[in-house]
C-alpha cells in the first residue's frame, strides 16, 4: 500500500502550513527550495517540518489535512507537541457572556 502523509511546516514568520503528500521528503524539499512560486510557503522560508502523520488511505489523509487546517494555532501546537490530552479542550469554543 502506498503511504500518504499529512504534515505541518513552521514558517519563518511563525505561521503554520498544513499539507498532504505521498512523498514527504520530496515535498518538503520543494517547499524549502521555493519550487512553487505561488505557494503559501514561498515567501516564508526557511521552513521546518514540525509534524507529520502517515496514512495508508489517501482519502483519510486528505480528510485529516482539511480538519487540521480549520484548527486554531493553539490546537495545532498541542498536536505538534504531542499534547493529545489538550486537544478536546482546545476544540471547545469560548463564548463571551454579555453582562
């Protein structure tokens, strides 16, 4: 079975980029070298790979990438730092109570 990867890159401006690929090494090198000039990461280099997960089902990888892209910075950082127990609490919305 072919492996697919969901990955998170930390950019020079401290933002995060989440992507999916079937060749993690090659894709990271493309980001790092500026292979795609219109890519989000092009003007935010150098980059560092801070997280990746492997999948045997490309559809599951794509769904996971889409899910992570919607997450807050705090939730992405919990994932990056292996703080899985914090993920449920970071998923809860904070509502302001008008007094």
